[in-house]
């Protein structure tokens, strides 16, 4: 039995889909107000609860052999890094160990080890990584770059308008990973011997400049992009204004600024290590987008 947290998110749904396609039993802890009809239709064991409640986590891990922690505070503006990204994972690790879970897969973030002090989500996931490594559980830690699925709404907007908003340096490098590839890596981590007690950077096979993304959209939809490129100073001004009324939200926006102000890409050596360990070739961002956009 697999326990998948964050199962209603973009990555979690793909993890669930892959597990059920392989006819593997899955449990998901979801909140009552979540949209989980698709999970039920796939035969997932639905447990209504809250990741922030110890009792619910204790129930969730009973009879579970493998945990895939794919939940998170999602957007920097949610303000839940401490409770969702940190405390919920620490308690989940403790409960998994007490229940005799065989393998724990943690979805972290590329760059958590760089010391971004103004980015709560990065700090939370870094501390969870260290706690998991010291827990005694078998683990795999995955540090993905940006999810390709997060670009689908932007692609649809581009299809309609031709407009692309790019905040910050257009030449900043990235290696956005196919969310389907990341789901496959997460699922396979519990059975691939070379993944046990390892940390992997997970990115796409290409190192792209951020300005390459609207160019990919342009090729897909055969239209010229209209690029809006405000500087990071615009976000800094917004953060300062928000901080006058909501200091917690200002702090949370630090994660977003960190993502926009820095480069997040995997090296060719890191990509080769991942493909060799998991024995498949990663798909490009353009291939992923064309599959989902039907173009």
C-alpha cells in the first residue's frame, strides 16, 4: 500500500494515476473540501483528514509500506510553509517510522541547500530533508526544478492572447521537468535499488533560458509572443506595500522572489545520473506541452 499526500495537486494526481495504472493499492489523505472524485473513480482508498493533525497522520500510515510526500504550501502566498511544508512532513516521518514504513519518498525543491534565508518554503524543505536522513527510514529525496504542468495555464492564456509575462531576468537559466517524468521517478524510487537513501536533482533534459519559454509557446501556437518583462523591483515594491498590512504574506512572498531571482537548472551530469538510475529518457518541455495542449 502506498500513501500519497498532496494527491489532489498537479504532481500528486499524476503519481496516483501511475500507481493505479500499475494496479498498485493507494491511500490518500484529503481534506473534506478537496476535489477528490477522480481519485475515488480510480479506486483510491480515501481518508478524510488534515495533514496538520497527528491523529489523522497516524491513521493514514496504518498498513502502508511506502509513502510519497508530494504535498506543499503550493504557492508562496499561502503562508503555510511552517505548518504544511515543515511540521506536517516532520510528523509524517515520525508516524511512518512508528508504523514500519519501508520507504519514504520526499518531494523537495532544487536549491534548498543554497541557504536562501528569505524563502520560507526552501528553508522548510531543507530542514525536512535533514530530519528524514537522520530518521532511520529508507528514503529518496527528489529536488525538482519547476513543474512543466505549471506552465499549462500560461500556455492556454498565450493561445488566446499571445501575451507572456516574464518577471525578472530573461536570460536566467532553468530546466523545467515534465511532471509526468517526476511522477514516474517518485513511484519507481521505492523499487530502484540505486535510489535508496539518495538525493536526486530532477530537471528536464535541456537547460533553457527563461526567454526560451515564450519562444516554445510561439512555435507550438504559430504566433509571435508579446512579452511583458517587468523588473524584480516591481515585486519588491509590491512586497513592501503588502508588508504594511500583512507581514506574514510579505514573508511568504520571499519564496516567490527567490524563485524569480535565481537560476534553477540541473547539470548534464545530474541529468545523466537520473536517467541512468531510473533507466528512461526525460522528455523535453516542448514535448510535454504539445502532448497536453493537443498541438
